[in-house]
C-alpha cells in the first residue's frame, strides 16, 4: 500500500508549502512591477521550481593553451629580439655618430624613412631672419698668405692666394671673404679658408669656404664603416696614428650611396653602380682630384683609384643650372623636415685646378652653388647634407707633426675635430702634403 504523499521522502518533502507531484510552492511576488519570473505559471499566478537538469562540466581552455596564441606570442618575441639586436648593433657598430644620428640611419635603412622625416619635420627650426654671426670672421691663420721667397721667384701664381672673394651681403663684416692660411707645405700656403654669409636675409648664418692647391696637396678617399661598409677597400675607415704625418685636412663625403644616384669605387672594388651622367669626384693615383660628369668629362682609366658619385652637377661650365631650384627635397636630398634651408656642403674645381669645398648651416642648393661659383668653380657638385654629416677640419702640426691637432673650420659644426681619428660611419676625404 503506497504511503501518503505527505510522508514520501524526497527533495522538499515535509517542507512547508510543498505540494506532491508539483514541487515546492513559490509564493507570488508581492511587487507587481518586478519583471515576471520566466517559470511563472500563467494559469495559477505562481511558479514552481524548474526540475534539475543534468549539467556537463565544460572546461574553458586558457588563452596561453591555445595553439594560435602560442604561435603569435613566439612570433612577437622573435620580432622583439631581432629589433633589439638590430638596433643594438646600429648603436655599437664602429663609425662614430650620435645616438639620434645612428637611430635615424637604422630607421631609414629599415623602411622607416617616413617616420624619421616626420620626426625631423616636428623638430625643424626655420632660419632666423636678420642678426649677426655668433663668432668673429677673422679666424687665426696657420701661416703667411704670401708665398716663400723661393716659391715666389719661381711660380708665385702657383703658391699665392686664390682670387679675392667679394662678399654677398651689402655690408660685410671684418674678415668676411678674406683668405687666411689653414695649411702649409714646406713653408708655402697650400690651403686657404674664409667665411662668407650666403644671404643678406638670414645674415647670422656663416658658411666656410676652402681653397686647396693641388700642386701642393694630394687627396685620398676613405670608406665608411657603415657606408659603404666592410670590404676589401685597402683603406681604413679613419686616420690611424701611423698615417697622420703630413695630414692637412679632412672633409665629409656624399649622401648614403643607396640614395646618391650613383656609386662608390675604391681600389678596384665598387659599391652601388657608377652611373653615367652623375656628378663625380674622381681620385687619381698621383693624388690629384677631378670633379666632373661621369661618362662625359670624367671616365674610368687605369689611373683612377677612387670615385664618389652624388646626384647631378650644381655648377656646369661655370653656370648654375635651373634644376637647383626644382623639386629640392626629391632631387637634392631629404632634409630635416623638408626644409630648403639646412646644413649643406659641396665641392668643385676651378680652371687652374684648385679644389674648392664649402659648407654651412641654413643653405639652400642655389646658395651652395653660388658660393662655389663665386670661389671660381667651373664644375661643382653637392655633397652631404644635414648637421650630423657636415665637417671640415684642418690640422696644425704644432710641436708634433706626426700627431697634428685638428681644428674645426666652422666652430658651430656638430662633429668634433677628432671625428676622423676614430672609425667614421660614412666615407670621407683626407688631404695630405705632397
């Protein structure tokens, strides 16, 4: 005989409000405005407990246990390690240079040029209108401007100063355009230098102008530790102590070779491609230089030991081509923030064979060409740009000719005078006494 429902054992039996066969009674909600219970019985106005359902315990896999997450994490770690190694190598490779300079070079070499350009644009300061230079233009001389009596009796024009430079501004300062001696050979002035302001508007900025007599000096091309980089160049990336006797001057080379529109050649090896029509500085076995257009006025011969190409001529047959004013950033180099007025340098040759070098801050391409033209160049080319790469040093023998003291021509250039006494990242030229 079955037991009464009220005496059956089971969940909820004996509890107040329990109805056999229906479960525990749920008292109606006294708040009529509360959302209705999803299990409420619409006929009776009250609801009942939902019968328990069997549950399947689902274990949720942690993110790190998923295969795609592990692969992604491994790739991120590998990429981070490569970036760290690459940047670290760029910061520690021999070649000198500031940290920002090295980071910028690394970024441009890894397809981040637009990022670098944007950063330079943000930091770019346009030239200041008016004002006076921050230093005197009457720098010291390393010797007499006049040739020795022996040289004067033979070839005075060979050893004497170059033709005087007429200042560009209306009211020149003392010493402006006046040649002074930067280096001598056997008592004869071989390298002359002076200062000129290239603009009467931006009158506080000064350019350095140098004239080098090839009858008294010889030129050597040196590779850079980074550009063109290691190779069988048979030449050091700096001036070692054993090679400093007779050293008179050093100056910077051109753009990164990959951006120069040409190539680099030294002692039988080539980096890049020597390109017809490119402006070229050519170094010969006897130590003299020529500046010309490759494939036209200069070509490869057995006497050529070095070639440095960079863009196109900015002075041809004594005239400045109109192209110096066109597409300045695209044609004449990526400048700081795309500004026309930045540190620039250039080199040229006069009819009597003198080599002219100019450099300075807040210059546009036409102004560089004008300075070279005013110094007598019939052919000239732009070299490197932006402050990290500009330098001209002359060397004073003082008490130890085998270890001369370097001096910056422009006191406001960024690079230290001893720049080329340790490995340099880019190519450069050394000038020695014959």
